[in-house]
C-alpha cells in the first residue's frame, strides 16, 4: 500500500512537470508573402522635401507571436525563445530603417488571415496601425497605376486635420505614407 501511494505521488509530480505544448496557428506562405520585402533589400522613396531617401530591410523574422514577442520583433530583440505569455500563432515581422534615422523606421507584421500591423517611427512620434489587409482600390503615382492596393486615411474628428494616409501593395509594399508633415512616396 505504501509503495502504491509513493508511486502515485511520483506520477502526479512527474505529470505536473510536463510542459504542455503550445498550439500554434501556422503562417501560410500566402500570408507571409503579404510583406514583399527581403533581408538586405533597399527601397527608395521621395520624402516631403522631394529628397530621395533609402530604407533597407534590417530584420526579417518569423516567430511564435504574442504581445511580448511582437514588441521584441519591432525593437530588434530576441523573438525565438518561448515567451512567458500564451502564444496565438506564428507571425512575420520586417523592419526597414534608414541610416542614422531609427525614429523614421518602418515595421510590417503579418499574422494568419492577413492580419496586418504597420508601425512608423518610434515612441510618441510613432504610429501603430492594425487591420486586415484587403485591397480596396488603386493608386496612381507619376503616371504609374497600381491595382489591388490597400488604402487607409484618417482625419481627426475634432479638428479635421489629417492624422495619416497610406497606400500599400502586397506586390510592392509601401507605396505612399503621410503623417503630419512627413511623407514618403515610393520611387518606381
């Protein structure tokens, strides 16, 4: 009887130490491809002063997504170690920065179902947008017409002032972005 009790206690202790695997929702190739940038790629834009600025892909990671991992991915931290919080799915984050201007970085994250996040800048001057990517029109720039483009624009309900405006193509990435007096227009 004593041996059976000890055996049961050992089994209970062993089963409580077993880590139950997290269930991850996979990120399909189609969803991951919603961010067309690749590591090391450079993308040129015209800024609000018509100066050419070059952004480079400095980070491209796919990782188990939760809020902690997402913040780490945006800020260049470790995303591959298991997080302390529950994991929802896999996500892909791509960060583009320009030399000596981390405050003007561009970050794109996609999760299953093309749940998309776009963040610009850093801190109080930053902007974070979450949405489902769904192409809803076209965009014309310098005679070039881009079809199947996602577009969002937001004005302040109090002042009528433009908060942001942006166009995004799953084929080319960011086509146009404006926030305050800062803007980027992709050079074809």
